[in-house]
């Protein structure tokens, strides 16, 4: 926004101040030169009006956005509940380069079912979604994304990777640098979504831990033990449940993650610690469960808004091998038992929740104790079961698939009649349509909100810049009358531009009419005059104040009277009394006042610090040389 500036100069006829007295009216009034910054009052008013209307618009848009956000939340929740708040996906690992592909593959699959053939027996398992061997990390993440939105909406969310060793759990959760997995993608998505939330302030913290043989190990702790069984304050952490049922792990490191880069850094650190500790004990990572927790703090931007806290757990579970088949003994057997116990406890909890059974056996393992508040009724659970395509792994594959069968959130499609299935699909697609519409409306409002906020901030900056500069100048002049007068001294000489004002004509140009600030200064000067300052210095100050008032109406007899009084009384009093009340410097001040100021005023350009605003403002130098 450009504020137009006017350059106006006035010449007011004068009689020199050297006489130390002001003759009675209609004698000439002392010469006063001034240099003031003018932000025309009407423009300032317009700016203030625009700011207040923008503020109103921003408030209105935010409230619309809030109600749309509530609607979006509700619709998403319905979609997730209709699909099932505990969903189970299956991912089939492709054959590795080192693996021999059998002539007749034991595992075949459709979009939501897997069929396993073994020793002439055919077993079919249904899932919410099956990811084929060719499915990319992007495809998998696409299905997980809606549940992340749920986490940001305040629900606790749990994403678990389950399966036999070597079936791709870590590949799905962590991925590689070229093909990042669910965890880094999810973290990135959370930051993305948070940055687009205009009604809440969203912040995140991160924790990582490992469960090995029933012990908890803090993966982000500054001090890491070399071995798992080594004494460490960060091993064997205690699990606490507060009165609201919220689970907390005592002493677990929780780091603030302000952005994705920092979050990724911590995540990689935790993964490194995990692999290092496992190298040291010479074991494979499948012997432990690795848990990553992102805690989400979501606070509304209104005064007194509460902070909602929710958790997103991303868990790479230990391998679900059958102990008899592996022929494990000693520590390996113990580890296998511990893993199987906790996996079986997890299966029991999920099955109890699915059946909506009164008692849910959370206490049977550390894993289920930790996840108690994230597997419950208000939570969303996503289990990704991984299977191998190999002939040799058929037994393990059937075991894994049977485990997840228990965990299915909704009645399997097989249990539904065709009609019910169609109805369910129709409902989901209607809800998804509603969701798209709501999101579209949200986007439009966000765009307008961003524009309004940007304009508002520009206008505020502009108002502040001009106002501050103006106030600064006034302050400077009030504090330093000598400097001001010196500056006036340098007033340029372009007399041809000067405007003569006749006192008798009563004509006052528009720019001389009072503004808010000038009235303020006038009041200040009046106060000072009324206080009858005794020193010349005070007189000089008063004069300066009067002179800086760019719009003091000189046709006003009161103003002229003030000018006269301010010049005569204190000076005369000083002269009459003969008291050397006036210090040398003050005498100099007076002589400075007497100086004829004749330089041409320079119009300064003030540009807002914001390059978008670029408002040019002229500083108006006004000359009040004489009153005729
Ligand atoms: N979908 C896939 N596409 C390509 N390679 C895969 C895929 N899934 C797994 N792999 C590869 O298979 C191997 C084993 O995968 P991964 O280590 O992720 O299995 P895991 O189930 O986590 O094993 P463990 O339980 O021992 O940790 C890795 O070399 C991985 O790169």
C-alpha cells in the first residue's frame, strides 16, 4: 500500500526574534521553522480501518475453519470406524535375488485375501488390504496416511509390523535411503499436516525403546550400555499408568523435534543404537520389539484453549518364529519364548477388544502394558502382517496369518451378506465424498486466511513503521531543541516554493489543520507554558514543541498568544531581574532561534522494512516564517 505524501512548505512572514519582545497584534509573530513528518490523518484512519476489518475477517475465517475441521474429524472418524478401528493389512515379500523361485508358488493372493496351499490343504485368509510383491513403499504409506490424520485429531494410534524373521518388517517400517519406510514418511507427513493446521499449534516429541526379554531399553538415552544385560539406569524402565489411564514410561528419554530434519536425525540415532547393541550381543534384531513413539501436542489458538495430547506408536515387532521348528536352545530359546509370549499377549488383547469383551488382559506382557492406552476403544490400530513367498516358510506363513485372523477389527467380509457388504461400501464411499468436499472447503478458507493474514501483517507493519518513525522524530526534537533548531537552520533555500500566509486573510491550508498527534503536542506545549518555565531552555523547548506541530493553526489567536507569551515572558523576566538565570548555552539557543532559515526542505523517503509494502512517505518540512 502506498501512502501518498505531500510536500508543503509555508512561509510565514516574520519579525526577528532579536528584539527579545513581541509587539502587540497585528505586529509580526516570531519566525519559526520546522521540519516534521506528516502521516495524513485520513490515511492513517484508513489504514486503521483496514486493519480492524481484516482482523474481523481473520477471526471469522478461523471460526469457519474450526467448524469445518470438526466436521472433517467427525467424518474421518466415521470412515475409520466403518472400515474398522483395528485394521489388518498383509504384505507379501518379493523373492530375493538369492532365492529360488518354486514352480508352483504356495501363496496366491487377491486384493483382500491370501490363499496358502500346503500338503494338499488350502487355507484362505481375508484382510482389509493385501499388498502384492510389486507394491511400493508409497503404496503402503498411502493406506496408512488417513490414520495419521486421526493421530493429529487426538486419537492414539498404533502401527505394528508383524511377521516371521526376514519377511520385510524392518523394510516396511524403516526402509532404505532410496525407499524410505513408514516411520520416516509418517513423521514427515505429521510435520506437513501440522504446518497446514491454521487453528491449532501442533508440536511433537519423540521417544524410542526396545523390549528384549521383558526389559525396556531407552534407545535415545545419552548414556547407552554396551550390552543389554549391562547395568544401566536406562534399562528396565518402569511403566506407570495415571488416574486418567494414560500410560507413561518413567525415565524414558523424550526429545523435542521441532522439524522433520531433527526428527529424522533422532530416529536414525535410535536405529543405530539398536543395531549396535544387537551386534554386541551377536543377535539378530528380530529378537526384540522396537517401538518408536511420537507424542503430539495440539493446542487451539484461542485464549485458554486446552492442549490435546495423543500418541503415534510405530512398532517393528520381533520375529514370530516357531521354537520347535528352529530347534532353538539356551538363550535363543528363552528369547523366542519371551517374544512369543508377548506376541500372544498382544493377540489376546486385540481379540478381546474386537469382541468388546469386558476384561482386556493388558497386564500379560510389557508390550501390552505399554500400549494399553493406544490399543483401547478410542484408539486406531493398524497391523501389517508380513509373509514370505517361499515354499520352506509355508508353516510360518500359516501361523502368522492365523494370528492376524484373530486381530481383524471388523467381521470379515465373508461373514457379511452381499447386500450388507454393498451397503457398507456405499456408506464408505459417501463418507469419503463428504470428506473430500470438506477438505476442499478447508483449502479454500485456508488460502483466503493466508491472504488476509499476510495483508493484515503488512498493514500493521506499515502503521507501526510510519508511527514509530514519526514518534521518534518528535521525541528527538523534544529532547534536543538545539539540534532541531540546527536542523532547521539548514532549511533549504528554494524560496520560490514557499507559500505566503496572510494572518489577516484567515486562510489556512489543509495541511495546517490539526492531526491527532499535533493536537497532542499542542496540549503538551500548553501545559508547559502554563507551568511558566523560568529558564530560557524551557522556552526553547516550548518553542520547539510548537514549531514541530505541523498543523498548529496560526490563525488561531490562542496559538499566537501562546507563541508570544512563550517568547516574551520568560526572556523579559530574565532580562528584568538581571539574574544570570540563562546559561550560556541557552543564549546560544536564542541566537539559533534568531537565525534565518532559508535552505530548501528535503523530502525524505521512508520505505517499510517489508519489501512487499514499500510505502513511500515524505517527510514534510514546513516553514512557518512569518505571519503577516
Ligand atoms: N517389499 C520388499 N521389497 C524388496 N526387498 C524387501 C522387501 N521386503 C523385504 N525385503 C528385503 O528382505 C530382507 C529382509 O527384510 P527385513 O530385514 O526387513 O526383514 P525383517 O522381517 O525385519 O527381519 P528381522 O525380523 O530379522 O528384523 C532385506 O534384505 C530386505 O531388503
